[in-house]
C-alpha cells in the first residue's frame, strides 16, 4: 500500500500544503513553550496543552490559519500522564516562509512569541497505522522522505517506537544539507531518528536508515567517490555508535533510486506484508508510486489512476445545514443537513502537495464492500485510493460549477473518480449525499445517518418519488447557494479569496440523480444545463430552452427514448435536448464501478451483468469524455453538442435525435 504527501520545488511553503486536509471543527488553546532552531531554515516549536483538553492527534497534520503545519510529536505526548513531570504538548517543525502569515509570525524572535496563546485545529488523512490494513498483517514499514517530508514520518516512527509490537522499519531519507560542513543535528530530525533506533540489535535486526544527500544549500560540492557509500556521512561526525545497539546508517550522494527501493522492499515473500509511506516533492512521490505499481509482487491498493486532464485535482468536504428547512425524512424532524465533496482544478505547475487518500469514508467503505461481497467480489473499496493535490486556486469565480446528485440510495463516494476526472478538465464538481435516503452518510461530528428508504422504490410509487425528488432538488438549490458564500467555500478550499459564480451552473446526476438534475434545471434559473445519466424522469415538468443531455443505454440492454416513456414525455418540454446512448452498457456503467472492477482485476459473468461487457476503464473514459464535451458546449457556448462531438473518439456511443 502506498500513501503519499509531497511538496513542489517552486510553489507554496510546506506550511500551506495541508490546507484541504479534513480536520476537526474544535479549536484548542495552546501556549508556545519552546522554540528550537534546527538550522537557518527550520525551527521546531513546542506547544503546551492544558491538561483538561483532550485532543485526538492520531492524524499527522495540524491546520492553521493559512493552511496546515505538520505534527512531529506523537499522540501519547499530547495526553496527560500520571508522571508529574510530563506536560502534554504538540510539536511542529516549521520552515521559514515569509510569505505565509502564520509561519512568518512564528519565525519572529522567540522572546516575542514565547508564552503566547494560539488556537489550533487537528486533522488529516495521512496517518499511521493505515486505516484499511490490519495492523497484525504489517511485517515491514518502508518510510520514504524527501526534505521536510520527514516531518509526519518522524511522528509515525516515534509512535511505532512506543509500541510493544513493532514492524521492521526501513527509512530512506533524501535531503539537501546546509553545507559540506554540516553537523548531524543540522539535518532535520537525523539525531532523533538515530535515537529512536538506539536499542539492542537483537530486537530488530533488519531495521536500517539510508540517507540520500542530494546537494548543499550553498551549492558546495559533495565528496563523491564513484557513487560509493560515504562513511561517515560526508564530514558529518555521528554520535558515538555502539555496534551492538545501532541500526546501520548509510549515506549516498544521489537521489533515491530503483536499487534502494528494491532493497527496502526485499524479496517477493517479504513484500506481502510491506507498507509504504512516501512524503516529499511531487515529482519524487510520483516516481516512487509508479515504481511500486510496476512491481509484480507489490500492490498499490488498487490506486485509482491519476486523472489525465489538463489540471490536477484537489478535494474538500463540508457539512452544510439548511436552517430554513425541516428535514422531511428525519424521524426527529431536525433541520436538513447534507454532506458535500468539492473536487476542484489546480494548475499542475502550481501543485504544492500530492496525497493518496482512501476512496471513501470508513463506514461507507464497509457498506460498499458488503455489497460487493454479496455478489462474490472481493472487498475492493477498502483497497482503493485517490490521488489528490493541493495548491493555490486562482480566479475561483471563473471556474465553471457542476453539481452531481447520485442514484437513489447511492453514496456520493460511488462517483468520486468520475467527479475527479471531470474536475481535471477544468470544472469544480460538487457531489452530495442525500441523508436518510443514501445507504449511509457520515458527518464530521461522528453522527452517522443510515438510509431508511428501501433499495428499490417501485416506479409506480409516484408519491414517494415526488417527496424524494422535492427533497433532492431543495438540497441541490441550497448547496448551489452555499457555493456563493465565501465562508462556506473556504471550508472546502481554505486558500479561497472569492466564492464561485453561482449564476451559471450545470446540474448532473445518475439514475434518480438524473431526474433531480432535470427538475432542478426547470425550477432554478441559475442552472443553465443538465445531464441525466440513465435516469427516468419524475415530477412536474415545465418548458425549458436550456440544454439537456439524456445519456442512455444502447443495445443489447437498451434503455433510451425508444422504450422509456418518461424520456418521451420530457422531450416534449425541452427545446434544446440531446440524446446519446452507450452501447453494451447496463445501469451501473455510469458510476465508478466499471473502473473499480477493472482495477481489482474482476472480469466474469457477474461483473458483465453489473457493468456491461465493455472494458471497465474504457467505459469510464467514454462516460466522462461525453460529459466533458457537453459541459464545454454549455459553458463556452461553442456550437452544437453533436457537431463538436467526435464519433471517431467515442465509437461506443450511439447518437440519438438532436432536438426539436
């Protein structure tokens, strides 16, 4: 399994990289207790906690005003102990960053800030142990760091060192050093790493540390002799080493290479119990992830492929409460609450962090995997990962906004890869959960709402469909309004300086979400287009001249205007309506499931019945490609959809009638 966090060479400071990480809502007061310079560019800060405060610091990031700082202390150090000499604390390592207000403030003269109180929020998804891996299955942990990427890893390593049962640990640490006369204590956390492994070798005979010294800050040459290991570390004088109590430490004057990675992994038999944690510059983490993916005896946990569009993609989540509505589905009659994810485009040149995170939230993962198990498939959801980025997002108000409503009882996460790939083409995509209808919705305050709607509401149950549709449309209109609120947008994109332009948005959805999209278009002038992916139409219809795409299924399991009476009826009310149909598709072909089964290597008669005969990755590409072409037409007002759309590019799609 691979998890990554990284930093671009010439972009944001390390402190801003974790801005979109999930975090707790609570703010905790802490006092600046000590400031310790590591070198001219990095200082560590210790923050004292009040003993009555309980903070969950199992995550590895500590977001602050302009983004996030990385915890380098352990969870146990933040908890009260019976020992009267122990005072709970958090520790951060902060790089000098004059353009980052919190970092610049912390880098004042120590006497200006010592004893001052600040407020912190804790959160993050880059955590140890891996949330979807049984700890007892982990035999070896390979930690790979580039530069300040060592920060979260030293926290994890310190935590591992406190446990009774420890996996074997390999550390590959790549960094530049201040100069050719650098002392060990000037290399960030080097002496701490050595201290962590100063134990009888018989306890962990295979632990090792490898340093990869890639240059000096001042440009002075390193002593390089035929690429051989350097002993001692350049001119570094190590603390006294006892051969029977130290792990091997080797330093090289080159980047982390394939040989080092292969050595860290070991033989194929050992690889099955190995987990990778990678934290560093994006180009480094991408290369390492790609290397792991190519190894036949390693698994990257079914990593969802990186979107290939022009943009990298970031993601934020938010819990939104509509205080003007009583939830008609809530047995307690509370205000309507919804969970949303926002996938947004980032210029690839401006990416400051790449992070690999779980595909879905924990309970959603379990629910989805139960469904897969029931039809004989492996638990693929728990293995899936998404690669996301962070970075400055400029001109948010000019990014076209798309809202996505899932199928009836579906969870928004079942379309995460779809939303990510649409965002990669330059759109901001908001996916939403509809509580009490979706199978499960997890809120950040630990409240979980299970679905109370039967999995199959019969089509003739018009009254129930009407209630659900009205609730969904109200959800969509409320969410659209919130995207025009800067305070809400900053929850999703902390660096945001402006909200989205909510006067021009497209609504799309799958199945019942498609009906939601068309109904929302007809009721709200702010929606300028709609996409219905394989969904029958419900609710009251009105005339509309705005573009609508009906995306159905071709032969052999045909479901299009020829046999869907609701599409025939809505066609009469739409002046600019387009129909295309995906050959060989079935209903779930419009979700992420075809891609998931392809990544999981599942191809059998059952999978064909569930997602169709087409290659899963190709099916996914065609659906996203057709959606993006329609969005381009709507937002850019360029020609007619079918004129701009290439049959050669998507031969798997049949063209329906263009409109009236």
